[in-house]
C-alpha cells in the first residue's frame, strides 16, 4: 500500500556562446519525486531494463515469491487512457513480513512489499518503494527485528535494478496515516466472502490478487491470526490519478484488508483516497477521489 536520489534538482545546464540577441538554451528540470515515505532512485538504465533486472533479482531469490505484477499503462490503455510506462511488482517473504503483522495486523494493508518502476514524460526512469520507517510509523510497529533486513533488501533490489543509489525521503507520518477502519458484525469468513462477492459482481472492478497472510505464515511455521488482503482496481478511475501524479501508482491498485484480533473482533481496513491527495500531490480530482471513497466504503459496509 509506497525506492538513488539525486543530490540536486536540476540537470546540468547547457550553455552556448551567443550574441546578445540570441536566447539561452532552456533549462531541463530534474523531476525527482517528492513523496513522503517513498525511497527512490533515478535509474541509469531504460525502463524495460530496470524492470527486467528487478524481476530477475526477485525470481532468483528462493526466499521471495512474486505475488502479482501490474502494468498500469496497459490497464489504462484497456480503458482508452494514455499513461507513461508504469509498472508495480508485489512480492513477499513470510519469514520477514509475518513478524510485522504479529506486532500489528493492520500492516497487512501494506503487505506484500511492492516496488514501483515508472518513466515520466522526460523519459527519466524512477524506482520507488515504501520505506520501513514509513511502515513502522504508520502502523506503530516499534522495533520489530525484521525491519532492518527488509530495509536492506528493498534498497539492494532497487539499486541493483537502477544501478544508482537510493535517496531516502522523510517518513515522519502519524499512526494510522490515512487508514480507514470499519468494524464487521459478521464472522471473519463471512465478512471476507461478502467483500469478495461484491468485488466479483462489479463489472468495473478487476481482481488482481487475494493474499492469505495467515496461511503464508503457517507455511514458514509462524502463527498469525486470520488476516487476508484483496488487491483490485478500476483503470477508469485510477489512470487519471496517475496521469495527475505518476507516483500514485505506488498506492494503486486499491486494497482491502480483513483481519480478526485475539478478542474475535473482525475489522476491515483500507486506504482513504486522501492518501493519494496528501502523499502524491493529486490536484483537481475531487470528484474521482469522492467516487473512490464511496466505492470503498460501500464494499466495506457490505459485510454487515
């Protein structure tokens, strides 16, 4: 649910000797992202090369499983909307992720891990991911022992793909930053099944993947209370937001988390669309964000 940054915000200026009546060569702006909690780098390779190396590195690690790949540009094209090359890859390692959810199940909303690769209108290629500091602050994780290992893995994967160094962004967000939670009156299974039915019955929504965090934890002999996440999207709503601010792709497609705590209470968590506005600087899209909020709230309350 959000990566070798440049030390300056301008590329070198090209000056040429000229007479007073000649105009100066225009400046070229470096469009490095400014997204709270998103570590990033500007890749030294092409978009396709960067993504291919990233995917190959994930596939070569026997402890990591690729959960899903989302080609936002292709999805936009399916809705007859144009978007510069933008892909996100979801992957996980239950040995590292489960301890985070043992500390706070709500972090399952931001798991599995994901790395974004995109090319902007200046043909600059960037790689971005959610810092572990951002995850820890957002979900009040404290000092979970696996956090440094996760941080190192994300950094190494990104730097290997982009062949430059990561720049760390400010990750000082408050607890539950733009997380909305709805209490369910039904059992965990009924709640989850009702939500899945609503998503599957809506022709405008595309299911990307379902992830059973509890089952994945059991596969590595770790215990976790019932925790599942659904990733789904609607390119007609999401693509215009990414046209507005391409880094929004780090928090798309949408996600809904269903979890049951030790007291048997079932909760549904999802990202408020305000996250897209405040984190990625989305402007002039109030109607779209309101539509998304109404849809998410409707799906969540369908469980009751």
